[in-house]
């Protein structure tokens, strides 16, 4: 069965500092992996996705994530945090054998001025 | 491209009434739509999966007679919360898949905040 673990339900960083949000997954087959961002009272916006092409994926707003099969990880990073990055971030995994998403529990990012 | 809308964005209703939420794919045909429920500070909980023209598949613990889902066309799915009660108050989010890409990507609507008094 699929599962997604996001370590750290709350992460605080200073403005300009590195952002690192962790995501580990379990999957018996090569997965498709996604990171979404959610601002208060809004739906989910896709940041980036891994679809078995390049292992380093670049997304919107300066975010990127690296697929590491050996570590079953897909951590999200951004070199320099901006105040507007404060939001809830969700990691999700899907398999080509089914169309369902499995979401992590989310990480709330706070950016300190 | 790949825009999903939801209507209404917010709704307040009295206990015992029914509320209908619409989910539309604006620029693509959605073969599959999903309905999620999200409680404050929590992740999305999948309620049901619906394919156009067929009955929805509900997740365990979700009452199909209470949460009626209709997916009558390739661009529209509706969720009706019947006889709503305060515990049904939540943020409901729909998503849609086009079936054309092989990555199972889901496109999410902006959500509907339901408050039952």
C-alpha cells in the first residue's frame, strides 16, 4: 500500500534562508510524485511533479525537488525563503496502476522576517 | 490550461437542509473527478471518486446517501450534502483528471467552505 510521510508538521525559517520540506514515500512500483501548495481558504496549486524523467525537478516560485529512489524521498527545497512562501505544503504520490492520490499530512511553513 | 472551478466558494446553511456544490473543468474534459474533505490544519481526505456516466466509488466510512455525487458530463460533477448537520461543516475540494496524461495529475478546484448552523 502507498503511504506518504512528511516529517515536521511545522517548519519555520527566516526570510532569505534555505527552505527544506521533507517527504518520504513507500511504493512497490515507480511512483509519480507531486508537491502542492495551499494558501488559506484556497485549493491546491501544483508546485512541481516527478514523472520518471529527470530526478531533479524544478517547479514554480523557485522551488525544486529531487527524487532519490534509494532513500524513497522527494524533499522540496528553495534556496531563499520569501514571505509569500508561508503556506501549507502537501506531498502526494500516485502510481500508474491506479489514479488515486495519497497525500502526506502536510507541512505548515512559516517565514520569519 | 487545466482550470477547475467550484461553486459556491462559501455557503452557510441551516441544519437539516441540503447543499449542492458544483465542480467544473473549464478547459478540458474530466474523465475522473475526486471529492475531498479537509478539516482545519489537516490533510485532504478522499471522499469519493467519480467517473463520467457511472456511479461514484466512495471511500470507507463515507455515507453515500448523505454525500450524493453526480458526474453527468465530462465537465461537471456535483456533490450534494443532504440533511446537513454542524459536523458536516468543512472545506470541500474537488479535483479532476483528464485521462490524457499518464501521470495521474489532478487539477484542484479552489474549494468550498461549508458552514452548517
